[in-house]
């Protein structure tokens, strides 16, 4: 059973997944209280499902981009568990979690996360064959590294039909909708689900792609100051 943790932004998410079912999934928007809310949330989730931490056999964590402080909270938490219980740890880029549940389309997909002060982290995805023994499967594959932008700049840069998914404010949605080339996924379809993170981490675990505990680090965007 894998425990997945996502503290990339103000949204915190935790999930339990056994390879066949999402046994529990909890997400909420925190008021900068990641440090005090994360561990009790995991404990409560285990209690609700009647499971014990000893039944967790692996850990998944969202690596960012995201908030400097909140990313460190999540990674420190799972690393502590991994060390104390000798568990494998798998890190997943946060924007991959946004992209994974979106139905494949011929149009490119932009996945977004808030990056503070009206900025957005954006990564572009295209349909591609998935490697590592899954050559007949297709999925969204990132085209390059995430970068920082804002809704106005992003809208002005899009000149072909494109999909956009991610955590956006009402004003950002309104601005992007003015570009007729953009199809915005609904807030529900754009929500970053910890169950998706758990499944992505599980798939990597089954392929033997476990990360080095000591070298695994958050993916920060260098934008002048922590967000």
C-alpha cells in the first residue's frame, strides 16, 4: 500500500492506494498551516480506513514546482517516514499530477499552478508513447521544464488551439477565456488529486523506479524569492 502526500501549494492532499483501489483520499486548502495539519490528517485517514502505518509499504510525494515552504513540509514528512520505516520513496512532478487525468487530445495541454504574486508555473504537455515497457500506451508527456508566467502573458502567447488545466482564480479564468484558441478545463477536472499522485507513484514503483532518499529534492522555480 502506498501513501501519497502533496503539499505543493495551499492545497494539501493525502491518499492511500493498494494498486487496485484508492482506499482513502483527502484534499483541502490550508491557511499556511501545512506543518501542523499534515501529520494529523494522515493519522486520521489511517484511522478512518482501519489501517495502520505498518501496512504502508511505499511513499509517493509531489515534488513541485510550488511553494518553497510547503514543498519542504511534505518532503520532510515522507523522508522521515521512509527513514524510520525503511520504505521506498517515489517523487512525482506536481504538474504531471495535473496532466495525468486529462483525456488525451490532439491539442497541446498547458498545466498550471499558482506561483505567488499573480504568477503561474506552467508546463506544456503533448500526447506521447510511454516508455519503460509500456510502448503501446500513450499519455501526456512534458515538453520541456516548467516556467513562470502570468495569465495575461500566457493568453497572448497561445496562437493555436490548446487545452488548459490547473488551479486558477476567477479573474485568471475570465482572462484566459477571452482567447478563442483556449479550452479551459473545469475547476473539478483541474483539481490536483492525491489519488492520481498515488497511482503515478505506484506505477513507477512497479517498474522499479525508486528515488534515492538522500538526493531527492523539491523542484523549485527560481523567480527571485520564495513563494
